């Protein structure tokens, strides 16, 4: 797909490109028991709070004991068994 979708804040619109609807459950790549729900404007609901893919991924990574300053959420959140990053590179 040659068209790239970007939001006003210059973030990739993974949900728009992949056709993932609001209310869809995503799973965390390192622990399938950890989930979030797709919300509006490229956000997700994680532990009852609206946040970003990256913000929620970083929180989990830190809880796992890593001392990272940032995380790219698309590399950690999965839809139908594949990370969003994997799915987008196949488009």
C-alpha cells in the first residue's frame, strides 16, 4: 500500500490502515493475557484508562523489569496473532 495514513501528531494510523475497529481487543506480544481495547483517535483503553499504544507498552515493559525510556507500541501489541508492525509492513 503506497498511501500512508498519519494523524495530526505525525503518528501512523495503524487502526485506519489495518481496518481495526473501535472496541477490538489487542493482545500483548510477550503475554497474551495482557490486553487493551481500541478506542478513538488512535488510542487504546488499557487498565480502564485511555492511553497510547506506546504508553501502555512501556508501562508493561517496565513492570517486566526493563529500564527502557520508550517503546514502540506497534512492535508489542498484536491483532490476530501478529504485531501491528508486522501487519503494516505486509500492506
